[in-house]
């Protein structure tokens, strides 16, 4: 594949909505990112254990980093569910949903086929049982159709927190916030590395990311999430949730929609959507 040439798929469904309902009164920690990531690998493995293991072990590589090429949203919950003491309480028959997205067609197909072999699902503890209610294939936004090199502008919202970090002068990892000047550059750099890992060339396209300043001033945008909570391997991740604007070539904006922005996408960070989109009539965007 030559430089500037991009492999495309005829399949317009690179995002899947999974709808579940509680089989009993379930209690899930709000630090559920690791649980959902593990669930996704289990579902993919239900179709092909070999593919799931290869994806987890190898992924796609660029500059010594491995990218798994998928992301997922927060859990959307509806009538009857509530938050209590750091836990999401989901009474019996309560509906929940989450979305999974990837530019990798084999992953999307494997996840979808794995769902056909899965009826009952557990999240976190095996006692947290859910029944698979339905699976919906999500069309990509119309704005992504057209000349891939044409520059477009979209307003987006994160449906899982954006994570950006750097290494400081003492060699320590530092998580950045919305007001850190480096965030805009590092979002772009990270996206280009993922693009290179997946498509095997570095684009020379224009791409710009900016938060909505008005929102940052008026709202709390900081999120702190524990990964592998309660284990010796527990780590804390600082993320950001705020509306933003993207300007760039259609192929880069579309790719970021499929794979996620920022770091740790396969752990449920950096998934975004156009601000106007809704899930089951519930606006998951942020008001400015």
C-alpha cells in the first residue's frame, strides 16, 4: 500500500451497541473499565479464542507502542438504576447499554459473531448476571462519507474520558488536564501513531483538537478511575470529559471516531461521538 493510500471497508458498521438487562439486583463498581474490557475479550474469544489472544498480545505496533485498535463507551443506564457509594446499582430487569467501536473489520465481525454465541453475561463479579437483549449496528455519521482528504469540522462529546499523559523530568508519568497546553499536540501525536500502526504510513493531513473553553470554566471535567480496583495491580487514571471541536481531513476525523482519541482506548477511554447523536433517546452529550 503506497503512501497516502488508505484501505477502506464497504462495511459501514464499525460501531456496535450492546443492550442488556439485569437478571438480578446487580451492583457494579463505577471503576468498571477493566471489567468491560475483559468482557469484550471474552465475547471476541467466544468466536475465536486465537484471534482474541493475538489481539491482546500483539495488537498494532508503532514506535514501540502497541495499540489494540478498539474502544468502548461508559455504561448507559436507564429507569430504576442509580449510583450509591461508588457503585452502580442495577435492579432486576434494569436495562443497560454500551458501545464498542473499531476501525478493524475483523475485530468488529468477531465481536458481533461472539455475541451470537453469548446469551448470559457477567460484569465484574460472576454474580452480576445480565441477559443479552439486543445488538444494534450503528451507521457511521453521514459527514464521514466523501473525499477522505477533504477537511471537515465537527463538534463532539466524549462518551468515555479522554486520557493524555507525559513523562516529566524525573521520569514519572503525569496525567494532563484540559488546561495543559500540551494536550492539543499530544492528542494529535497519539492519533497519528495509531494511524501509522493501523495503516502503516504517517499521514501529512491537517488535524486540530480543541476543548470548549466555556464548558471547562463552568463544569467539573475531571475524572479519576481505578483500573483493577482492589488488587495489587490497581492503578489510578486521570481523565477528562468535556465537549470539543475537531478540524481535520475526513479520514483522520473518521479514524478517531472509530478508534478513539488519546490513550488507553481498549481500556474504555477516549470514545466520542457527534454532539447531536443520542442513544435510546437519551442525550449522552454534554451541555455547554
